[in-house]
């Protein structure tokens, strides 16, 4: 599988973004963090500043196979970014993987990506998952769409994403090294 892109917008949920970045990179995934905020340094919901690898419009996304949205208050900023929304629709139509956690599945809902799909999200955001069959589960995978419920399942969500890159035995070894039961 190709590269992964995780999109950072001002107000992103730090535990979601950083857990995913950490686990995927530990697993050897070629993951880039992409700022949609116009600056390399992006401030999260709790004041943690992360330097992104690149700015949104500086990337050729043809090599990427997985597109990840962390949630938090920054979800609104993700949803307002026209270029990102257009990209998500395009890559979804191409059958590439799109993953979103917490409030971020709402960005997929607002762009018609969840139509007829099963999905989950942070409690209270269900109406924003337009066209989806919303499940009360921690993680839901339906075809090329992977959604997660919220901050508390960040590590599980990251390991779910890793399944597209590593064999189960390699994932088990990584989980053991990280002392995840």
C-alpha cells in the first residue's frame, strides 16, 4: 500500500493525531502530516503545536492510499477547506482508504462520502454523518471507509489503520513492544 496522509487543522485533537502518527510510523508506514491551516506549525485543541511535514497545496497526492482526519474542534476547519473536501471525494471515488475519528467523520458526511456506509463518531455528532448507518461501536470499517468514536480509542484506531500495511503477526509484535494488551 502507498503512503498515508494525516491532515492537521487548527484545533485538531492531539491524542488522536499523535497516536495515529506514532503507531503508523512505528509500523514503518510512510506517513506525512499535512497542514490545511496555511502554516507548517499547527496548534491543537489543547495548545500543543505540531510542525507538519508539508502544506496542503504543496503535495501531489497520487502516491497516497490512506487519508486520515483527526477530530476535535479543528474538524470545523477541515470541513471548511475546499481543497481537502474535493480531494476526499476524489480519492474515495478512486477506492482509496479514508479514515476519520471523533467529530471528523462529519466531514465525510457533509461531502456525501458516507452515503450508504456504516460509520461511527463522537456521541452527539451522529446527525452530521449524512447518509450513513450510524453504529454505536468504537471502530467501524465499511469498504474503504474507517471511522472511530473518539479520543479514548485512538490507539485502537491507529492499529486498525495499520492492518492495511502489516501482517497480523507484525502488528501483534508492535503492540507487545508498546505494552498494549
